[in-house]
C-alpha cells in the first residue's frame, strides 16, 4: 500500500509538477533560423515579380502565365511593370480587349506612360485588323485607331516612328494626318527634310489643302539639293494652288520662284502662262519679254510673245515678231493674214496691202 504524503510534502511537490507540465519554447535564435529556411523554400517555389517578369519575357505566353500575372497584378496593383507585362502576354494570345484593360492603368505613369501609349496603339490596330472584312465592327475599330493616331500626333516621337505613323495614316485614309506626321518628320531629320516635306505636300493636296500643300512643296524646293527635284517641287506647288482655283496666288508664287531660281526657265514660262490666265496682261507681257530674251530665235516663244503684246494693246511691239516668223515661213497663209491685220493696227497700210495681195494671188479665203 502506497504511503500517504503529508500536507507539507504535497505543497512542496506542486511547483515542481507545474514546471514539468509547462511546454518548452524555442529560443530566439532557433526561430530566426527557422524563418530563414522557410523563406528560402518559398523563394525557390514562388519567384519574385522581377524574376517572373524576366522568365515570362523569355517564354511563350500561355494560360498559366496569364493566370499568374493576373494574380500578381491583383496582389500589387501599383506595379506598372506587371500591368505592362500582363498586357503584352494578353496581346500575344490575341486577347486585345483584355490587354487594353490591362494597359489602361499605365497610360498616366511618368516612367512607362510612353511605352503604354505605344502598346495601346498596337493593340487597337491589331484588334481592328483581326476583324474580318465586311464586319461592321471593322470600320468602327479602325475609326478608333485613327482617333488614337491623331492624339499621338502631338506626342514626341523619333523620326522612324513618325514616318511609320504617317504610313499608317495613309492606310487609314487620313491624308491630312499623314501630312502632319511627315511635317514633323521633316523637322526631326535634316538629311531627309526635303523628301518628307514633299510627302507632306502630296497628302495636304490629297486632303484638299492646296495652300498648305503649296507651302510644303515650296519649303521642299528650298531644302532640295538636286536642281531637278527642286524644279519638280516648285511645279507641284503651283499645281496645288491651281487645283485650289488660286491662279493669282500661283502667279505670284511662280514669279517669286523665277527670281529665286533665275536659271529655271520652266518656272519662268509657267509664270508667264499663269499671269495670262489671271488676266494680268501687262505682267504677262513683261515676263514674256524676259522669257523670249533667253531664246530670241525660238519661233514658239516669238508667236506667244506676239500674242501677249497684242493682249497688252501694243501691236507695234508684236509686228516685228510676226514679220520675222512670216519671213521664215513665206508660204504660211495664216501668218500672212495675221501680219496684215497687225500691220493695219500698227499704222502700216503698205505692209498690210502687200499681204492682202499675196493672199488674193494664192486663193486664200480665210481660216476655216
């Protein structure tokens, strides 16, 4: 039989029993070591955002990468790099609407905003091109692309991007927008400035802006090193004004061209023609005299100048030109009749009589 303990022995034994029953806690050092091991294990299983981004950039997007990026962006909505990566993965899978939603938070970011805007434009264009021909939504989608392209026209872009966007504007049937991009490209690339200004002129004219087109072509000519290309640009500038029913302005521009490029006889001849078309007869006469002086034996120029002298009310100045032509072509009855009339107007009846008698002898009955 177990002996009973005295009261003193019971009291003495209680603290010892409580001490044995309390669980033993790990030390602080052991806890730190355990946390380190656990963190290392988790890091090995779950990569960081940067590690995953580097991995994802090298891997083909798939449902798993999309799901993981979706979770990461939800867990850290302020990480704009993740949103951009998520949008690119969605783009690769053709999920353009979802990608547009993913990129939207990044548009106002100070660091990644420009990249986000470029990606947004790519997404809008890809979405529009993916819609089948004949689908009403295709036109609506391309309209959104054009709107976005117009907004981007005010943003800083490099020369290659500006030219690329100009081509897209042409593709979208937005000639004035294309001209705007080409004009900006001209300002950013001195070596191709004339080429881009001429392209801007082309699309300004296509868009109905004849004055703007003429100015662009004029600037192209001023920056062109090739004399032949510069002459072409000057002529195109005049054509743009004429297409806009601005004969008077075209005439003034042609005169300025002829002064700036005195060796360009083509533009001088054009100035003469435009002055006549604008009914500026005295100016046409004076310009014509300058033109004739460059090639005084040119029969075509002589006849044209005789006509301008007559239009300006100076038959006496026209008569020597007509007589010279008649001497070259003594059997030309039309020249004989013209000389007879101009001789009468110039107060030379004897010359006129000789011509009329010749015409009678040769049976000329007048023009038919």
